[in-house]
C-alpha cells in the first residue's frame, strides 16, 4: 500500500505570501537599478490607420535628458516580435499605422519623466484612412481575415435543421476583457560583454522573450538571458505581449551600452496591449420533444485586431469548447478570425474557451425558455454520457464525472427549492426580479499546439541537505512555485522550507513552453519530480551500498533517510554521497503523453484529460435601473487529488470573480476613430472586494483523483474556474425571462446595468 503523502496534497501558503503582505516581494520596478540606467518610453501617432508620410523627431532629440531616439532604422536584426513568426508585429512601426497607440519611436532618456515629456514632442504626419473597428464592420468590409476560416463538421447539419420540427435560433455578442494585471508591462535590460544581454522581464514566456530579443538584436539566442522572478499578475496578457517591451529595453541597452528600463504607464499599457477577443456567435439548433439537441450550427466571429498574434490557438480553443459539457450529435462549428484596425487581441485566461462556453450555454437557456423547461433539466438531458461521448473534434470524453458532480451540487445548493421560492418572489415583485442558474464546465487540459506540451527542471541538492529548484514555469501569483516545491519536498521526504525555488531563467532551463493553458503545474511539476527522483535514486543506491538492503527499500521520510538499520539526516547523507563522488544534481524533462491533433482533418486527442466543475448562482436585478446583485454562489470544482487545497480554492475564488467581472461589468469601448476610450481605471470597471458575493461557498469535489497519470493525480485549476460564473450570466437571463415568459431576453455580455436595462425595455416595450 502506498503511504500517504506528507507535503503534497496539503494546504500550504503561497511561497511569497508574507513578502506580498509586507511589501517585500521584489518585482522588476523594485529591483535596484544599476548605475547609469536609462529609461525608455514609446511614442505614437494619433491616427489608428494610415500610411506614415513623415516623422519629425528633432524636438524629441533636443529635449532635456534625451540620450537616444530609436526608430525602425535602429533595429540591427529583424523588426518583428510576432509570436507566430508571421512578420506582422513590428517592434516599431514600419511605414504604416495599424492601430491607435502603435509605437513609432522610443525615447531613451536619463529619467523616466524626461522620456515621457520628450515622447510627446514627436510630429508624425499620417495619410489617415477610416479604420475598421468592430466585428460587423470587418464582416462588411470584404477584407482578408487575419487567418483562414476553420470548422468542425459532423453529419449533414443543414439537412437536419431543415427537417427538424422545432428549431431555436439566436445570436449573442460577447465582449472582450482587459487583463488589468496589478504589475504593468515592464523590462530591465543590462548589457554584458561581447554583446551579451540580460533582460529582467515580466513575462509568462521567457523562452519567447529570449528568442525574439535575439532576433531583434541580430544575436544568437545564447547571447540573451531572460529572467523572471515573479509577475504581479499575467492572465495571458504577458504570454506574447511582454516581448515588445523587453525588445525595446534590450534595443536601448544595445544601442547605448547602458542598462535600460521600460515601464508602461497604465493608460499606455491598456492602449498598446491586446485584450480578450470579443465574439459574435450566431446559432441555429434543432431539438426533440425532450429538449435534447439533435443538430446545431454555430458561427463564431472573433475580432482579432490587426495581426495574427495567438489568434489561431485562441479561436481554435473557442471551437474546442463550443460543446462545453454537451453532446452535439450533428454539428457544424465554423470560425472566422476577423482583421480590424485595433490592437491585436491576445491570450486571456481560458484562451478562447470561455467564449465558446458562453455561446453554448446561451443555447441551453434559449431552449429552456422556448420550451418552458427548467434550464438545469435541459442541461442534464444534453450532457455527455454513455454512447454520447465523442466531441465534435473526435476525442472521446473519458472519466466524465459531471453527472455525479452536478447531482451533488444540485442537492447541496438546494437548487429545486430555491427555484420554487424565486418563482414565487417574482410573481409578487414587480420591480426586483430574481434568477438562478446551475451551469457546468468541462475544460480540456493541454496546449492544442502539441509541441508546447513539454517542460524542463533543474534540481541541486547541497551538502547541508538544502535543495535548489529551478524550472521553466513562471510565478504570477497563482501558486505554481509552492506547488512544484511541494512535489520536490515530497520526493526527498523533507520539509517544504528545505526547498528553495529560484527565478525562472533561460540560462538554467532552456526552450520551455509558456506558463499558460492551465498546464504550469502539470508540466513543471512532473519535470521537477523526474529530476528529483533521479537524484533520489542515486542517493538510495549509495545508502543501500553503504548500510545494506536494496535501493528500493530505502525510505526518505521526515527529513531523514532509512537504509538497513541506519537512520541518518538527509543532509548527512548528501554530504557522505558527495564524498563518495555521487552526483547531487539533475535536470528533468517531461512531455505530455497520449495527445495528438490532426488540424487539417479536425480530429484527434488534443487534451490529456478534462477538468470539471459546476456553479449555482442566484442574482437579483432591478428592472428600473438595471443594477444587479449576486446573492449567493455555490461552487463544486474538480481538482483531482488537489496538490494544495488552499491554493486551489484561492484560484477558484479568484477565477470566478474575474469571470464574473468579464460577464457583468468589464466593458471595452472603442470609438469610431479606433481609439480605446476605456483606457484607465477611471473608465474601465473591474470587480472589487465589494463585488464578491457575500454568500460564497466553494468546495472541492472528492472524486478519487485524476485517472490519468498526472502529478500526484492532481488536475489543473488555473483556467476552468473562470467559466463557472457563466452561471451568473444565465441567472440574469432567467431573471429577465420572467418578465415575458417564452421570449429569450436580448442580453449580450457583459451584462452591465445599461445592458440589463436595454433588455428590460426590449421585453416590456
């Protein structure tokens, strides 16, 4: 029988929690600047689209404190930081303005204040063109999309829809979202000898920063080191978007020979960096007498912005999750990736999956409203099950625990009784209306770009028994470092505080994937475990040889090692092993097994497993003002055998509130000239502590662990919880539907007070 784990699967605080509270956790802007550090600020044109006619930077160069002014002509290598290597993301504009806020030049000055003032003095003349800003404008323009269209198809959808006795149809618009990380985009570049350069960068993808900075500077990648100790939030906004700012800082350091730092103002950060893709989803669905889908056609239109960025994977994942938890027997999911003259949209927690989930959950709500059924019953009748277990992209849904999980949450949340109470309340209340919804989540875990599913780690054991751990994952507040440290401590049988996790750096662990797709712990935890087990095997062999017994019988526990009749401190064994010339260092490498994806034929197994969850949310809306309050939330989420329940519950709570903000409050507004008007905390509303539901109940599903061979049978938790607050959006929809039974409320996301009020007026006249 396997002994119980003593460090992993236990609640442990975030490794930097005390430093965060004390203000002692160092971020890049806290690091002491090297002597002679220069400061970099980008300058941009006022236009959103057009050809650059002239650039007059004389006043910029003459401004006090200015050391250099950089343009595209100063780039010694390739003027491109496209993560897809599509050559459509210049570091500095190359003769064409593609969006409002696109950097045309960069000021390098002795102080940040001097650089900011000088950046405003540039005179850029542009032959302006009318920008295409919205999805509808892009569709009407006839211009080429950012990427070719793509689709999943099973069966003859059009024939089945034409023959169906009942067809429900609709459309929903789903807004984008600003990442609003607490720490903005920032980088500090320091030149070294022989052209070498080290970049402290706030990025989720150090390898990409290393590779693209080297490309911009015309250097081999081995000359560039990218290092990340921690980020003050990322949420996908630092997966590809951090590279441009690291490249500009590195370019300034390369040109001047002095350290250079770039930190964007919040307004510039919001204007110059990408957001979550906004979508329009049109759909037609055939249903049988029991409210079960028999055929569905869904058209997803995504506003990608001016360049490709990560839109291929994001839009594909929106398609992968257009089924959410439901079997779609005859289906066509079609996707258009639209080009607009706006900042290129990018990764955001869920990576397109949340948009796909919102689309199909609107379908479920619409079927319920049109047929007079309870929405939960419609959802239950459409769940994946025996004989109904193959996704539109050909992957069999294995180990589906949703029926049991939903049944447990339905009982614990007292859903049925509350539905009766809410119906009674609405019948008596003319102004305030309540709604409730219980919605599931099925989220695939793995990068759909298969080669990204790999990770490396480096472990050293020192003579005193302390352990140095480094891996390719980045810490952005999500608790990755402490989880991987728990894994290593468990392998060696030592206390967690004996493991020291050091800054992620390309100089120690090369060629790693971004920390994204909820895979940070799955990948890096396994790589670290492999490295630690290699060292433990050497130590076990040495201990058995020294004190007798077999290596398999050697036990590592409670900071000691037991071999034969001897029990020694782990540090003493390390010292003795070193004297015997046993290596106490090892790298580890892990590649996710089983997964494969044939994109050309739209079939395969892109995900190693699915993470599941469900949430029941109750809301109250004011039909006169459109104001909304979340009264109660019950969450039951599947983390497999949780590596750290405290961290995982925190991720679930945070993901829920962030997703709730996206669906109810956070609204991006561009004007007709292509300028982002919601470019500051004063004009863009994110959830605050007062928006957290007062009655917020979160529990982890006890399901026996992940059936797949993941790190200690855990499941990923970063992204799936963001889709749980779809229950809030569906509850608002149900509250509105009580105003006019049988009619689907015309509610788009985000369900702001204005949007709710518009829906009320549409229903009541």
